[in-house]
C-alpha cells in the first residue's frame, strides 16, 4: 500500500477491502495498515462479492481510522434508509449504482 501511495504522489488513494471475506480482526488490521501507508480512504467492498457494506463494518472501520482517513461504504446500499445508516455509522462516501432511486426514496433493485 505504501508503494502505491508513494507512486500516486498527491493523488487520492483508497484501498478496497472485501469485508464479507474478512474477520473483524482482519478488517481492523487492514485499516491500520492503510493508515500506516498514508492512504486517504478505506472502502468496504468492491460490490461484486457475496455481500456489501454493513453499518457494523463501517463503524468498525471508522473506529480504527478516526479522522485520519475516510470510509467509503459500497455494495448493498439500495435505499435512502440504507444510505442514512451508512452515514450514521461513519461513512463519508457511498458507492451505489442506485443514487437516483435513493434520492427519489425508491429502492434500487439491482445487485445484492
């Protein structure tokens, strides 16, 4: 991660975890390593594995990175309520293909 951050210079760098495949301890350690490398974001998932972001995982990631990095919740954010839960848990960005539906108060039905 450090080599990527060094190569990126002043550009924003995020690491994408696949939280659904990791233990809580592995999520915590990954976030710690991201901080050590100076990354700007930690992201919950690619959105293409067995499940996406959960408020619990977002809160865990935020508890590790604090104000030193930002958390992006991605995968499974389909409704306005989902979006609010992720933001309340500590996400500063959301990755969703259903942005229009969320803003309209509808459920985005593609994906998980």
